[in-house]
């Protein structure tokens, strides 16, 4: 075992677990830039959408340190109970024309995971061959189908192999494979079903201003798409995540391209799966940068999220804007007639604009009410079945 006991006390590699971007334990604020945690911390059970903080281990367990882990060479696991079997997990990495970096990523990831699954998404270079030589389990797709399709193929392989946990990270080198234990720890400890590695916790990641602004917008709309508002992420587009077996068995949503990150959050939150975040680092100084233009990528994801909000929360998406537009039109009509009675002058342009806004607003409000009723009916029938 190359990295035993990576979240138990005595090894000093435990990350602070954040729920909604906050740590429940003041000791977690002492974590350094590599996610290290003061000795004597282990996760405590929680319920609901968010996992809880970290609580001290008993002295007799702390004194044992990494000796509690057990396991065999090549399988890295986590167990907070002495003598318990370790929990091996797999890493899934989608890659498209990443022959320059994929070998290094596989070799580093193999230090922490039982298996590394690389999904070659129709690459035109030697990505698949390089990953295979580095020791990865390679799935080669005949043509480029986008990140969502590649990730689903990797998740399916992990389920077939019987893994109870999976860590997903991008294959372009932006993520640090050395942080895999940090992201995996809450899932392996049974604290969460989805762990999001956030670039915006503890201000650890150096992110360009334009990317940060775009991420804030996408994250805000993603949080609006979550049913009930029970969970609010700080980094909806992070591709560095960990999933539990329960999460792997509930990947029952359709997604395309880079929409998978937002779609996953909204879907899992609606199923009351436990979601939490841990801080990660990121680098944008990679050979191929981003596969798509950041602006077109951002608008594409935003359009998908807006559509999701319209489907899941029609009153918010249609009703509120419609009400504002209707009030604006009504105000213009009042102004038009007040001016007519005051100076006997009729403003035809303002009158026409007001009537148009009033009708459009009322249509949006009506659409929101109808769609909300239909969504409630569908949800009720789904619950009955």
C-alpha cells in the first residue's frame, strides 16, 4: 500500500470537509494549501443534503494512526474501524487528445486508487496507447461524443467492476492527482454520496478573473435549479469529484457535453443524496488549455441550466419575470392616461409599449402557473408509482 490511511489521524493528510462552503470545525481552518488537517480528526455521521464536519477520534484510535488501515499492495482503502476491510475505489478520467499528459496523470492516480479508467473520447493522437502503457484500463470511443458521454461510459465500467466509490477528474492535467485522497475521503468514510472539489474554498486556486466571473454566474444559476434550495455549491463546474455506490446507481439523467457537472448536482439533490465540498487546487497552464472557447462553453452550459430551471421551477422562471413585466406595462398605461387627462395629449408609443408588456407579462404568469401545476402532477404520480 503506497498511501495508507490518508484521512485518519497521524498521517496529516485529512482535508476539512465543507458544507455549503463552510467548515463546522474551527480546527479545519488551520488546513494548509495542500488540504492537510490537524491530527486526530475523522468524519462524523450526518443526514440530509450536506455532510457534517470532522470530530476528534478517541485517544486509543488516534494513537494507532495509519495502522488501522489494513489492505494489500495496490489497493488503497479507508476504514475508521480497526480490522475493517479497506474500500478500494476507481478513478475515471475522460481524455481527448491528451497524449502529452495522460501518462503522468495515470501514474500519479495509480498511487491512490485501485484502478484508473481512462475514457479516450475519439482522440486523434496516441492518448489511448499512452494511457494503456501507463497501466490504465482504457475505454476507446470511436468518435468524439463529449464529456458527458465519456464520463457515463467510465461510470458504467466502474459499476460493472463492482466498485463502491469512484473519483472523476479531468484528463488534461488541470487537477492534481495527489489530491485524490482529499476528494475521496468523505465518500469512503460514508459521509457523502457526491463530493465536489471546489476551487473557491479557502481561496486555494489561482483562477483568471474572467473564468471566476463566469463560474460565479453558472454556479448561481445551478443553485437556482436545485429543488428546494437545500444545497448551494460554490463550484458547480468542477470536474474533480467523488461518487458513492448509491450515486453511481442513480446516474439516471440525460446530459450532453460539459453540462454533466450541473446536471449531476441538480439530479442528486432532487434524490436527497448527500452532497458536500472539499477545497482543491487547479492549474490552467496545461498543453491544450480548454477544449472549447470559454465564452461559447459558458453560454452553452448556461442555456442548459436555464432550461432546467424552467422545467423544475416554472413559477420562478416564468412567474416572477412575468409579474415584473406586467407591472411595468400597467405603470406605462397609468402614465399614458394620466398625461392624457392632464394635458390632453395621448402618447401612442408609450401606450402600445405598455399594452404589449402587460399582455406578455400576463402570458408568462399564466404559463408559469400552468407548468407548475403540470410539474406537480407529474411529481405526484411519480411518487405514487
